[in-house]
């Protein structure tokens, strides 16, 4: 499939995801801008988030979000969560900004990769090569992953949970700064 046909198909999926509210609001303007460029399009992304994740099994499909925040954490929501009905393990996670971008040429991919690296997205690279389809994964480094409850019982004291949430919030703020720096670099380069 050609780059243009693949982009058209992917943009139709993107439009449907926007309609359903499945795209993280903090990065929607960035995604729309990249998708407006003739030599790039996005396939998946996350603005970065802090979550409580109920893990029921080993597969991703076996997990369920309890809480999810892309901006500042609402401490009350997180601290007042009751885990008594949680059968599996509950994780507190702070996950970084990640974006997958398809570039038409290797030169285009290198240009976008360098912008990502310059903004601090150190876990990044081009990971699939096909003619007219160079896929970049740009990934932040801010993360935290701690089990906090199991079989309905909180495993840590509330004070320690509050401390972990403050760290997660700091990391989320740094994540936002990196994401915004990347967006500025992309807009400056391609405007």
C-alpha cells in the first residue's frame, strides 16, 4: 500500500477516534498538526498519564483503568479510592508521552527523530523500514510503576501513597514540559 493510501485510511480512523473522544485532549492539536503535513501521519499516541490500573491477568485486555489523569492529579480522587472490591493487583503508574509517527522517507524520519531527541524524548527511534513507510516511536523517559493494592487490600500506608502521588505528579509535569517542547520544535520546523 502506498504512503498516501495508508495515510488516508489511518486519517479516517483518527477522525472516528476524535469523534468518540478516544484521543488524549492535551495532544490533539499536535496530532492534527503532524497529520496536516504531507510527509507524516500519526498512528497512536498517549499524552502521558497517571493511572490506577486494575490488573486481572497477564494480557493487556485483562486490565481495567480505575482512574486516569493526563494533567494534574486530583489527590482526593486517588487517595479516597476504595480497593475492597479489587480481586487482582492494583498498580499506580505514571506513563510517559509516546507518539508513533509514519514518515514518507528516511530523511523525513531522521528530521522528526532529531526533533524528538532534542526535546528530551530519549527512548526514541525508527523501528520499521518499508518503502514510503518509516515508523518512528518517540517516547519520554518519565515513568513510575508501583503495586499498591492486592486482593482488595491496600499494601501501603496512605501517607506513602500520598508521597508516591506527589512524585507521579512531578513526573507528569516534566512529561508535559517535554511534550510541549517537542510540539514547539515541530511547529517551528514545519510552519
